[in-house]
């Protein structure tokens, strides 16, 4: 296994199966500084996309390059990060670093291999400064339908990059676990006045602005999916 620094956000065509197997048996597969195994993630992404049906709207708001925070309304469970990751992939052709990797020996390692990072300010700040897309859920609300607050542990880190709101809604039985999901991205969240990165006051103002932006997306009627070409 190598820890090469590489462009690990862009989805690339998978290798031929035998070539991928030989590479993994020889230990010559890349793992980035955050623990992501891009080959493994690309291998499993089609399976996630087939199992988790996702409709995407507002995909033009997801930046094609550079760092950004994707703030969603739902506290991440098992299916929600897959739905948001599939939506980001379709909109931009990029991977999503999902905040919330557990600090457990086996589960934490597996989650990081697929793109998870810890819910700590240093990890979030480092991922954004490295140019990644970072997915952060607002605090869960009743029945996970509303928009809560950003986690305090990472709120200040969110001021160092553009913030894109996302509404994640289940449109099937059991809130999307059986059925499909709809992910709507909105325009960048901004503040009317200048602010300094990592400013606690700016973080508090952004938290309120993010909650309102995500809430506004949740109030929109369901939209038809827009055509996308990225895979």
C-alpha cells in the first residue's frame, strides 16, 4: 500500500478487474493522507448508485474544482451519505468527504477508505485546504425532516471555504430507505459583510444562514431531475 498524494476527488474510469486485483495483491494501490482508497471507492460507487436511487436538482451549484462544504439537512445514517455522495458524483464527477468517521479500529478504517473523515475541526480544515468537497450534516431534527444547526466542533472550520446547501429527502417508504432519494443543491451561502476565516462570530452567523438556506430548499416542491453527464 502506498500513501501517494494524488487528485483523489475526481472519479476516474476503473481499471480492468484483473489489473486491479494484481495491484491490490502487490500492495501498489494509493491511499491518500486522509485514508481514502480511491480505487476501492470507485469500485463500490456503481453498486451504491444502483442500490440507492437518487434524483438530483441544482447540480450546477456544486463546484467542479476547489474546496467547498456541502451542508445537508439530515444527520447521516447508513444510506444518507451514499445518497449525497452519488448526487455529488453525478453533479460534478467528484468524490465527497463525509464528516463523521467513527473513532473505532475497524469501522473507522473502512469508513475512511470510502471517504469519511472525523468530525473534528482539524480534519475538516485540512480537507478543505487540500481542495476537497466536504459533506457536513446539520444536527438531526424531529423525524429528520427539518434543518438543524451545524456541529459546534466544526463550525469555525466552515468559514474557510464556499458553503453549498443541500436538501436530502426520502421519497419512498421509510423515508427513502425503501424507495428513492431526492437531493437538491442550492446557491452558495454568503454573509453580507466581510469576515475573517475561523472567526467564531462569523461561524455563528454562517450557522444561522446555513439553516435558513437548507430550510428554504426543503420548502421547495419536488423538482424533476436535471440531465447530467458526469459519471
